[in-house]
C-alpha cells in the first residue's frame, strides 16, 4: 500500500522557519516527481514546489520562490520542504504528492498524503 506521510506542521511566527518532511513508502518512486501543494481555508489547492527523482531539477511557485526549498533523500524516499521568511499568507494545509507527470495540476497527481497544518501568526 502506497503511503505518503507528512510531518512538521506547526505554529510559526511571521519571519520564522519550518521544515516539513514527507515519508513515502509502498513502492519505488524512482520514476516519480515529488510535489508539495497547499490549501488555505476557502481556497483551492495550489502548487508549491516540485523536485524530480535525482533532485537535480526543482520548480517553485512564484509566491514561495526564494523563501522555500524542496529537497529529497532518494535512498530514504523522503522529501523535505524548508520554509523560511514565513508570512501569514503561507497559512495552509500542506500536502505531499507524487506524480509520473511533470505538472503543477493537482488532478494529475498519482498519490497524496493527508496533509499537515502550518499556521503563521504572531
């Protein structure tokens, strides 16, 4: 059974930092891109970041570029999202996802985690 399990959600102050982790299991993800999405209350789920299998290619949403960093430890099937200079508008449930496709569209994801909540507030 394929599982993506996120961890690291927490309350953070504006300007602070958090790191999310996503542990993948149940299959080989060598041909999958790994993604982070987020969904704020009352809003649609949106693309945050993508990393390919080797970790050589990363893509970010404009809203997080320069503040967030996605990385992966392929031998551990783990993906990370380092989030710096957090803003209140980063408040959302953050989801890990995996897809065979190079895309930012949620409907093209093959697997999803259940999400972890980030709240940015003073």
